[in-house]
C-alpha cells in the first residue's frame, strides 16, 4: 500500500469546493483511496460526506493511502492537488 503525507493548503481546509475537487480527483484514479488526519481513522477519499466530515483544516497534515496498480502516481497527483490553495484558483 502506498502512502503520502501532505499539509492542507486551502485556506478553508477541505470544505466545500476544495473537498469536491479532491473527491473528484480521488474518484478519477479508479483506486480505493483513503484520507486520515493524524491519529484519526482513515475515511474513503471518494466520498464527499466522509471527506467533509473529516474536518481537515488549513495547515493540518493528512495521510493519503491507495492500493493497486498506479497507486504511487495517483497519490502524487492528489498530494499536488492538496498542496495548492484551491480557493484562490
């Protein structure tokens, strides 16, 4: 299983628009992807409700995990997405 850690760059955290963009990208990978806050349980990154319920705020570090062919590349693209301020774009 591939994992990556990334700090949430969006000023409002993973809420509304940033969460929606992240979930769309996670779903597009075609892989089971999870996201977790430090010390928390991983949730399905392809579920908008689960991602928003996570309550990840600006600056918090989350752990992404994926399994399957292309998992490393998929996580790299998701890390790049979360490393940008999606509200400013």
